C-alpha cells in the first residue's frame, strides 16, 4: 500500500547547530521504521536545507545512484575523483557511486540552500564511479 507522507509527517533529522535541516521520507540514518524502509529501488528521498557554509563532510558511497535536484541556493559537490561542481536551481546532478567514491556536499553560496536528494539501488553492483550535472532541466516548467 502506498502512503503519502507530507512534510509534517516525515522524520526530521539534521543538526540545527550545524545549519542542517533534513526531512526523510523513508527510514534513514538514526530513524528506523520497519514499515517504511524503501519503495522499490528508491531507498532514500530527503529534503535538505543548509544555511550558508553548512554541509556534509566527505563520506563514502558504494553501489548507489544518487540524484540531486537543487531548488534554491548553490550546492558545491567535491569528490575523490577530483571533481568540483556547483549545482544551482533547476540543475539535476547524478552520482553513480559504482565500486566506491568519497564526496562532500555543502552550501557554497551566500543564501540558504534547499535541495531534494533521492538514493536508488543500481540494477547491478560495481562499475566506475561517475558524476554529471544537467543544467536547467528542472525549473518547474510543465513538460509538454
């Protein structure tokens, strides 16, 4: 059965002192609900809000596809493959973790940052890590 979870019904996480506010749609981090672990290959759907300068220190991923859609502000992505990218409103980024990669994400801009991030299990494990940003495709304009 599909359950609609509006913002007020999602688990609140993050670290207010560090300037991070998170809303989790599924079990994630320190929050565990055995009846709300995933939806098919979708294992995380998080709304993140970061104040300027706040972010997530370098951490590893493996065998995960991560899609990030920036709503407001500027997200700075840095990874162990030497890539640094700025992702802006309307941009969608894809990180294929493959056999393993480390990355950090932070609010590199002067204004608050809001983004949605979805984590999906890949069809097959392994592969080379990769990252790409598609600019301006998610600006809220209805598709024709």
